[in-house]
């Protein structure tokens, strides 16, 4: 098969309707537009969603959803990701340097996901109750 030989399946493409070619063609004179009115005019139609002055559906429905601006500055760190950091004391700068959190992160928190075997020291990084227990069980500690 070559790209220059590809064709649509037989009968899948219909030829466009030729309007205004006489009464016997079925779409003569008014070309299927009826008589007078906005829809009969050339270029006479309305914008999408216009309901003749009635309040449109997209404005009748309530607004939904919310995107927090704070989300961009917060990050979660899994326990197994802490093992990838080579620094002696793991702080926010060390997490950014190891590409574990995005560079715009202002607050990071360690969550209990995965497992940790090496002893690590956290400084200035939050941790959940379960994550604290796992870090201390591995011989690490958490500094404020």
C-alpha cells in the first residue's frame, strides 16, 4: 500500500448537492431555503448557540469547577523517591536538584507510599504520620 494510492471506500463520499439548477433537479429557484426570512438570505444566519434572544443553554447552566493556584506550589514526595536523593540532609533544594519536585515548589510533603530502607534526615519538609513512622523505623529522623 502506498499513500498516493489510498482512496476512500466506494460510496462513502457523496457528491455535494448542486442547488439552483432548475425545478427538475429538485433544488431549483429557492435552492431549498424556503421563502424569505433570515435563513433565506445570503450570509444571513446567527452565531452558534443563539436561541432567538432566549437565554442560551450555556448561560442558563451553573458554573462548575475550580482550579487552585496553590496547587502549582505544592508537591508530594513518595518514600521510595527519598532514596534517589544523594544529599546528607534532604531539604526542598535537594529535592529540586534531584528532579523529584518541580522548580516552582514552595512546600513539599512526604507521603507513605512505597518503602524506604536507608536512613535519611528531613529538614524543612513535611511528612505524614505514617511516613514519619516509616522514616524513623529505617533509622532516619525529621528536623523542623
